[in-house]
């Protein structure tokens, strides 16, 4: 009897980089903009969108100027794109190979569907490779067990 297998990826997490690495990159972007990272805000809101939730919270608490916020966003894009585009070569080929040997691929993200699709496009992955997709559009977010 054939056993079905499912591999779930956490976009921005296991698929690209660990949460620790992502937090380190965010803090580096903030420092490169001449600002001090607020680790409490970053860690308490890590499961949210960096650009839509985390940075606006940091901006408000730190009284950042519009120019400083723009610089942080620019540095984040630069650093995260560098990681994304230099991630293991042929990721899509490896994922397709998993599918060919019987694995179903799924992805879970707290991000809204539109930002999720943009993130996949940014790293060159075809949306259709995933059999299961769970986005944060319905309000149920990780780590809520209902997500799984």
C-alpha cells in the first residue's frame, strides 16, 4: 500500500532561512539605518509581516522619521533579497523531485495571499508546485494548531 507523504514549508522560515537568521538580518538592517533594534517588539510580533506590522510598530515606538523608515525598508529588501536569491541553487528542481517520488508539498504562511504570492515570485518558485497552501487571510495564524 502506497503511503502519502506531506512536506510542509514555512515561507520565510524553513524554506528560506531560520527565524534566528531572519531576526538577525532585520536587526542588521535597522542598525545599518543608524537606529537601534527593539528586540522585544521584534520577537513578540515575529509571526506577523515584517513590512506591514513589525516595522510600523518599531517606527512608532522609536519615533522614526519617514526617511529612517524608508532606509530600514530599503536595507531589509537588500539583505533579504540577497539571502533569497543566494539560497540553495535549484530549489524548485529539488522540490519537483520530491513531488516525483510521491511527496505532496504544502506551504503555511501568516502572510496575506497577495504578499505570499509575491514572495514566491521573488524567489522564483511556481505557485502550482504546492498541493496545499494555507495563508493568513482567514485570521487563523501559526502557531494555532488549527492551521495544521
